[in-house]
C-alpha cells in the first residue's frame, strides 16, 4: 500500500457566493494529488509516461461530500493506493480541512492505455519498478 499527502489551497474561483467549494472542483483536487502521488511512489511523471506512449484516462470517479470546504482553507488530500496496479489502477482519496476534520472521501479508477492504439495495456516497466516496493509479495 502507498499513501501520499498533498496540500491544496482553496481559491476564490472554486467557490460559490457562500464561499463553499463547488463539487466539480473535488475531481481537480483528486487529480492534483494523484499526479504528485504517482511521481512520489514511482519516480516518473505523467508526462514521461505519455512520452513513452502510455496514457492514463479516468474510467470511474466517485466522491462523497461529508462537510464543506471553504474559501482559502488549506486542504490535505490523501491518496491511497491499496492494490498493485494492473491494467487498471484504483486510487482512494481522503480530504481533510485545516482542523483535520475529514470532509470528503472518494476514489478514481484509471486505465493504462496505449497512446497509439487506444487499447488497454500494462503499466510501463519504469512505473512498475518504482511501485513494486510498496506491495510486497
């Protein structure tokens, strides 16, 4: 299992007139944290994976809103990868506010796809070399 935390500050443009984060922005917070998580656990970036011919589109997203996030709060987005990636990769998320209250939970499922054929494929070897150490056999 691999866990990584990312800090995200709520910007004014992400809120409504009440200063509450619009629900659509949680997908963005997930993506910001997931990108940093992958680089931290595998040592490679999305960009380098794409340059090697592998894309990672989103297949599924679920988000449950427990409490509102507010303008200018510094949120902690925790990414949790519980299972070794295969053709699919599932990432769970927990978002905490500055008071360390859990305000959102969710998950995404992504699929490794060959850039040229647009067909599912296995993760790049460089990615898996970095990830394996977190999933002992």
